[in-house]
């Protein structure tokens, strides 16, 4: 899978801070700040290609594959997980048996040491899942509580920011005025030696499902979630140990199954997440989510093969900020979707990611906004009739974004080159070439997902132009 990587872009020199042995081509910025990166436009010379060892090519192929898998997972997350800070001793489950008697079940539970009588009643009340095929036998031990019987718990997910985390990660582009609500779906029990095969998807118009693991000790029983593209993530969790309770959420177009429980008993309560449009809807830098093991497994080889380098990824979300008034770093508490997952995954590795504004192969310092200052106070009037955006292309073309307001610069002098004039203004504003900062940008040109873009207006030749500004997530790998 071809990758498009912009690493050391400079208009003043063709040299690079990296050796030619790196698997990412170097491209120069054109004077008008339009860059279209393509692997075919930066081939190795024949003599260089002959000197490349097979082991080097294999390492490059692995690196490219790892970056592609990571970028794909970041662009389209379909699961999210986290923990609920609840004391398991304060959790009580109330249910009604087939005889009409109400029982209360206290937690935590370890069936290998003590089987509460009410838990026996709960198991006997549950029903077996139907066989996955008409000719097969029912799944022994894979049970669910009858939906027609009363069931309630002292746990209320509405008291915890789970829905906020689900919206932030799985539905980052949800319009204003649309909200998520959760309705308890069913209680499921997998006894020792049992598993749960993929069942037909519910037809209740849900947009996602949340699965909360209750504090009952078990071993094995991993939750496997499959999305429509064939990708899968497995959540093993802590096996119902005492402490924070775990939850996993996934999109409604995903299938899930439970691997065989090797020891103990796995008990979960699932919730159907629905989209509503009623009611109106804190700045917390602490994440509401935890990256999945599968995402960390995709990130790990990229980090291992990037040691000693400063790598960067484009952000994908739309944040609607003014680059001339806010720092890119101030977006951290508002990160959503795959941007949030990647940022907090890097934090788990004890790294120090940072956000910076970038455009046309230049990057602004982490503590600086994108301001192109006025050089001449008596500027001619701005004509709104002609507008052109200078865009940084990433393999698939330009994307339209709404304009933002920033201080305007002076117009170009008659006869001057507009591209060079813009380059000079960008450099005077404090931006540095990516080559000087030794930043290697990792991206996948085959993906057509969105890239975070804001437009910075400026005056050139008496006309209003707009420079497309992106956001980079940059981290140094020691």
C-alpha cells in the first residue's frame, strides 16, 4: 500500500536531515505552497536501488504496512473502552425469578470460592441463546436474562461520562443538537467452558452498543468485535477483578462474540445507544477513554521503527478554531475521534505529543499562533470578488473548509512573485521548514478521510487570498 510522507520540505535546499535509506521520499515545496506528494515522483536512482539490501526493503515494507494500519485505525475507529470508578461492594443487582420473587445479588463475586444462592437463582432464570444454525445444538452455558422479567441495578451509566466518551470517539461529527441516550438491553452470562457466538444484530435502530462487565471473577472470555470492513478488536479486560468496572462500546454495524470462558463466570450488562435530537447539552484534560489493545498493537511497531526521530500525523477532526487567536496545543482537551485515541495512546507510552500549526511545508512553534502581521497600515481596499485558497494536498486533493478571521498582511509589491511573497510572510511570522525541525510526517495517500483545515486570509495584490492551515500531532521517539 503506497504511503505519502512529507518529511523534510524546504525551498532553499534539496538536502535532507535524513539519509536516503529512509522509506519515505522527500519533496520540495513549490513557491505557491501547493504540494502533491506521490511515491512515483520521488523514485530512487538505479544505482541507489541496486545498493539497497533485501533486508532494508523488507524493513521498509514492514514500516509502511505498520504506518498504513495505524493511520487506518486512527481515521475510522469503531470501538472505544474505558473504566467506571465504582466500588463493586456498592453494586447491587435486583431481579425477579420465574416464580415472581424478587432477589438481590451483591458484588463482588468469585464463584470458585463462594457461590451466592441468589446467583444460582439468576442462572436458573436465564435462557440459552438459540443455536447459530438450525441443525446445531444450543450453546451450553451462554445465557441471557429474559427481557420480560424485571431487572435493575444500582449502576446508572448516566451518572458517568460514558456517553460523552462514546460521542467523542465514535461520533465526532455529530451535529449540534443531536444527543446520545442509553437504554439497558440485556444481561448476559457465560459460564465456565462456554462462549457466545455471533448473534443476529438487533433491529431497534440503535447507533451503538455499550457492554459493562460486572465484578464477577473469570478468566478468558475475551470480547471480540468485528466491523464491516473485516477488522477485529479483542478486549480481555481484568476478568472482573475488584476495582473500577470496565466498559466497551462499538458501532451498531459491528458484530461481537465472546471467546470461551476458561474459569469463573463472565457477567455483563449491555446498553443500546440511540440518537436523539431533544434537549440542550468543562474543560477536562484527562481522557474519558482508554485506547484498545488492538490500537496499541498497531502503534507499537511504528514507534519501535521510529526511534530517534520526530514523527507527525495530521489531525482529522473539525474543531472550528481561529489559528490566529488560539494555540494548536489548546485543542488537546477537545480532541475527538481517532485524534483523541492516538494522543492518549502516545501518553500511555510516557511520550510527550504536541500540537502545532502547519502549512506548505512549514510548521509554527508550539507556543505561537498563525499571525501574518500588517506591514503597511495604508493597505488598498480588499476586493471580495476574487478568492483563492493555497492548499496543502495529501494525495487525494483539496477539501473545502469554512473561512476564519485573522489579521491581514500587506499586499504584494507590483511585479513581485506572490508565492515568494507568501513564503516570506510565513517565515517572518515565525514558521520554520519541516526540514529544519527534522519532522517526518506519516500519512497514507490511499485514504480519503478528512484532514483538519482552517483558512487564514491574507491580502495579495489587493485581492483576498486564504492559506489552508493544518494541525500536526508531533512526538519525538527517544
